[in-house]
C-alpha cells in the first residue's frame, strides 16, 4: 500500500505507513496501550464509538493520541473524570489525554465519541478519513484528527481486545480478526456482531456495506469472503476470491498459519487514499479496482494486501528507516511467489519483470535513492518505484542466490519475531541460520546503494561467454545456452565489477542471461543488434525479436507490458518493426 507522509517514529503496525505527522510530540514517560474493547455503532445517522482501554503508565500524567473523528462526550480514567487537551504544535490533530492524579500503573480509560464524523482527511482534504453513506460505512485506520481508537503517537504499540459492531440488519460487515464470534439481531432493527482482536495489532478498520457476498473455502479450511457493492460485476470479485483461496494456503505453509479462519476482501468507495490496504485478515480495495480498465490489477492487488497479514500484521518493522521495504517489498515479493507457485510460473515471471521494468524505465537516475536511504519517504514517487518495484525484485534476487526453500525458512523465522521484529539485520541473521550464508554484501549492494548493474554480453568463436559488469556488484547470474543441435545447458556465473568469463565448451546459437528476471538489471549485447548474445548478428536475432513483438513499456503501474529492453534495439519503448530494421541495418 502506498503511504502518505510518514511520522518520526515507526507507524508500520499493519501493512502501512499510517498518514501521520512530521514530528510526533515528545514523550519522556512510558506508555503502553495494552487492550482496547470497542463498541462501534454504524446503524444511525450519527457515529458512536465507546472505547474501554487498559493503558500502562510509567511516570506520566498524560499522553498524546491522534485527534478524534467525532466529539468526545465521555472521558474517565479509573472512574474519575479526565480531559483532552489540544497539542500546542499540532492543535486538534493530536490531543493529550490528561489524568494527572491517576498515578502510575494501569489506567482504565473509558472514552465515548458521538456525533457526525469528520470524514475529510485532515492531512489531505482531497481524500477521506472515513466513509459514512447510507449504503456504506467505513472507518479506516486512524489518522491525526480522525482517529476512532487509541493510537500511541510515540511508540510502536500493538494491543489486543475486541470490536462489537452495530449496523443496519441488511449490511455485510467486518472488523477485528476473522469471522464474528456472535451475530445477532436484538430486535431493535439493528444487527450486532462481536469480533475478537486476539492477535496483537496497531491498526484497525471497521466496515459495513450493502451488497452480495462471494465465499470460497481454501484447501486448508480458511474462508475467503468478498463482498461486492450493489450493481458491481461479481465476475472479477469471484475470480479474486478463488485466487486468494489458492494463495492463502501457500502463504500459511511458508510463513505460518493465521490465528483465525476467515479473511475478508472489502471494496471501499469514495476518496479512498489507496488502491488497497491490508489489515491482518481484512483487505480493503478501492472500488475502482473492480472497473474493467483495472481488470489486470485486482487479483495481484488483493494478493499483495493479503501478504500484509504477515508482513505488517503478524510481524512488523521496528525501524523507521527500511520499514517500508520490510513490509511493502516483502508483501509484493510474497504475492508473486504465491501466485506463481500455485498457478503458473509464467505469472510470477510476468510480475517480477513488470516490477523490474517499471523501476528501470520510470526512475530518473539523477533522482534515484537507495532502498534504505532515510530520505526516501520524502520523495513519494521515488519511494514507490524503489520500495515496491525494485525492493520486491531484490528479494527475488536473494531467493535465487540462497535457494527457494532456504529463503522461505528464513522469512518464516522473521515473521516469528512478531510486531517490531522485522529489520534488515534480522533478514541477514535468519538467512544465515537457514543455511543461506552471509548476505551482508548483498545488503550493501542492493539496499544501501542506488541504481542497478548493467551487463554487457557476447560469445567468442571458441564458445567463451564474456560478461562485463558495470557497477560495484557481486552477482549470481543465471545463464541458459542453446546449441545448434537443440541441446540446452543451464548454468550460472558468479560475476563482479569488470570483465567475467564462462566457458560454454562450444559456440551456442542463443544465450539467455538472467532469463527469469532474478534481478533488476539491463543486458546489452557486445555486438549491437546481437540480441541472441551469441556474438554475431544473424537470423536468430530477427527470430528472437519476432518472438517478442508487442512488448512495450507499460503505461500503467503494475501492468506487465512483456517488455525487455534487450530486444528494443532502437530504444523507443516498444518491440516492433523498427527493431527488425535496426538489426538489418
């Protein structure tokens, strides 16, 4: 999910950077939100939220929380009246919950919000912080000035608890984690559902909508429920439910089981800030994703957001720098791996290639930043290209180097570290523990420096492949050679900056360097036009281009244009007749 402005402390609690403040209010004392039990009434014209929370306090008579989405009508701490005070710097975007006489220890906080919710985002007036329409009621993760549960502004702070959701009787609904524990109609024209929050989380959503539900049960028994808005084409939503039921068991086998047996995919209308948002089993997708023009996006988008149930849900980043990579890139990598391993490997290849090509073609080299550059969040376009696109392919690179099973074992161990446990150091440690060796050099070259390696390739008469690497890289480069008698040999070259060689034994008619896009790179023939990389221009080059005619730089993010710059010999962004002419010349 694409974030908005980050805060100065990690707010990656459940798959996203919560839209936040440039500098959180300083807090010298200890604050720990332990539990929150929420009663949320979405049934009437006004919103009512009751929060009963336990907060451990050490050395403070107050603590800051995000400002509320509706007016506070009741507030007590340990049964005594308490107050909310606007922050001196941020005003009502941040409020201080004050109970100076409560002392240290557990605070029992009782807070009621009631009134018309302020659904316009305080950070971006063009977006919505919630939705409150007749046929749809959605409370998104809290942001400054529009929170509906307690958010600790000053620290990563997961909590447990419950949500009791009251809606109109004909509305579908989701909140908390998994299926509702109880679902009843008390006879007053409303419907009450009680959801558990048994797994620690920082980020919640509550959703209710009129529509029709599609339910598919995965092979491991987990249910996937997609609720379609009224009048929506259910075909893409059904396809999405079926795809998620396919990849969900793969996720659980790789990274560990979810602690509940139902996940929801929830379309959100209005000025939703994101294409998708993953909230530990509840996946919100912008309604636009169901339109025909975005048909290519819905399955892969849902798979990415479902991946956040692990990368941001069961585990989250403890560091601000690199937090986006440790959640967004890992969710993107996981999505394409699961789609490929449960469907077609070509589907995975298309996704990895798409991400690599989008980064290669859309990034201005002069503005490029390293994945772990601490200023990356200040450059949103670069952030998306570097984190989602390059970052996910870098994980594919590490997998290729250490092996699929070893890498999956390392990632499962990272998830087991839980909220706040994800870090680049943890990645290095768990890969080594799984038997993948020391990837410190890979971290330095792929995460701490911008750019990518440029490979120049050719073959001499004796069958020796020469590969020159531009850039300070040490690479594991897969190579496939096809010979005139139809024989095919797969091998790999350990290459570093400068000239490298691989003996093939005899001269091939076709060489494919990194044919499965295991890394972000460019491959350029030493002989211009020699796209078969066998050291000569001949009919094979024309055939190779013919096989790829129609490939193009995609016009939209996340759309695969089957483009490979190797075969775009005239570098015009499309593989077409012009590339034949360039070879013939």
